[in-house]
């Protein structure tokens, strides 16, 4: 009886230990997987890096080794820039930021320069020269002007639009619809039909439209023995009955003859006729004299 009790106690202890080992091992494996999936390590401080939304974006110290060397050399603090570059190359990970919850994003050079400056400072390198702060500022400025990353979310899913004839889901699950949907009598667009999300076709029936003409034969339009439009001669100086053969024809205006001092109109008087003959004779004599002189 006593042996049976000891065996049962031992078996229970072994079972508990095995379960604890399995749970601990599973937890360790899960933690390692989550850590690996939650970090995106880039090989350079510029370009494009892909990762899951929320993942930490990091670079290696080797990727910025030459920039740290150049920044320390340009600081003018008698820094041992080779020592500072070798110290940052030993850093395996420099965190820069995270992949945003969107299709893409960016990490600018200023953020990368700040992160590298802090990483160099944490190395406590003795190659920063006589003024370590000035050297770190020079390194930060050099990295900021040379780096910049574009992030791409590999697990981003674009939101889907409602298909025609269906209602879009309502945010928050509130409203008069069923199961958080928009009520069927709600217009999604101004002037839209009930529940479809599309505007009804417009009515253009009240717009003026020119009717197409009907071709008429010339013989029908202008009958035989009838004057064509504009064929008659225009009439001037007549009243409104002109062109219709009316007998009442009047002169335009009110012109009157001037008085002639009692002399019969249209007769040429004798003194005027004599003066004309004398003038003609004198002119002929002058012309004859001028011609004879030219010939002589």
C-alpha cells in the first residue's frame, strides 16, 4: 500500500515537471518567433525596406560606419575617426522607428541621424577627440544628410468598397439599420436612390431640342408660274400698298420748283448766246496765233 502511494506521488511530480517544461519551452519559442517577426533589419540607411505593420525598423552599425568616419574627421576636434568608425561597426542593431499602419511610410534622415548619434555615444568610444559633443553633432549632421528610408507594409490590406446594390457597413454598429448596416431608406449620395449608393439618371426631357427638318421638293415649295422669294423688283417712294399693284403712287418727299422771275423756263436768252459766240471766236484766234508761232 505504501509503495503504491509513493509511485503515484512520483508519477504526479514527473507529470507536473513535464508539463512545466513544455509550457516554458513553448513560451520561449513563441517569444523568439515574435521577436524575430517584430524587427525589420535594413542593410543600409537609405532606400526601401519592407516589413509588417508595427515592426521595428533597424539598421546595423556597419551600414553607417563610413558616415561616422567622415563625420568625425570633419568635426575638427582631433578625433580618432578610425576608432569611432570601428566602435560603431560593432553595434548589431540601431532602432530607427516602426512601419506605420498604412501601405507605406518613411523615416527621414533627421531621425536616423539622431539614432546614430545616440548609438555612437553609447559606445563610449575614446576616439571622439577633444570635444566629444561637437564630434557627435558632426556625425549626426553627416548621417542626416545622407540617409533616408522608405517603408513598405507587406501585410497591408486596402479597404474594400461596397459593391453596387449593397449597403456599406456603418462604423460603430449604431444607427437604424440591422446588424450595424445603413438603413435601406438612407441615400448614400445626394439625390441617390434608396440603399443603392447611386444617383438616379437625370431627366433631360424639359430641355429644348430642335426638331429635324423635312425635305420638301422644289416644285412643292415654289409652285409653277409663281414668283420666287425676292424675285420682284423693289419699290421705292411708295406707301404700304407698293408691290401689290395699288393705284395710289406718290412721290417721295415734298419737292417744289423755284421761281424764275417771270422768265419762261428752259429758254436761253439772246445776250447769253452772243457772249458764248464771242468767247468762242476769241479763243479760236488765240489758238491759231499760238500754233503759227510754234510752226515758224
